[in-house]
C-alpha cells in the first residue's frame, strides 16, 4: 500500500474536515460491519440472501435485510426477484458498488499488515 508524505497528509486532513467530505460519504455507504462485508462478498458475484448471511457471519435476518435495503437505496446493489416457485431473490453489485473494490482492497492490505 502506498504511503503518503507529510504534505499529502496535511492536504488530506484539510480536505476532509468539511462536512460531507468524501471520507464521510464513503463511511455512510459502508456503515457498519455488515454493509462492508456484504460488499466484499458481492465483489465475487451475485448471491442469494442465505449465501450472504452465511458468508458474512450470520447476522440476524432483520439486520441483514436492513443493510441490503440501505445498500440498494444508495445504488450500491440491485435486488432481483425471479418469478419461480419458490421465489428466488438475487443480490448483485451495481457499477457504483464495484467501484468500492479498491477501498476494500486497501482495507485488506492494511489489515494484513497490522494484525490485531
């Protein structure tokens, strides 16, 4: 991961002090553990509700539903209902959702370099 120098760091801090800055907007999208993990899982392709729930660590159905609705509302993912019996619902990242891949990759690199 690229490190930034003191001048770049000062500029970053100055630019992110304002309300509604890019950092704040990104954090609103990736609000909480479950939203971030849902995006991570969907980066590899479309998934059904049960697949997502098992992959991210079994949040309650209500919590996961709330996060999926929020991400859908923000244009990060789409929810497609297939007219089958039983109905099949598939979640998939939009182009906007896929654009979060670089952010998650940076988080992965940092997390591996800085174990808890």
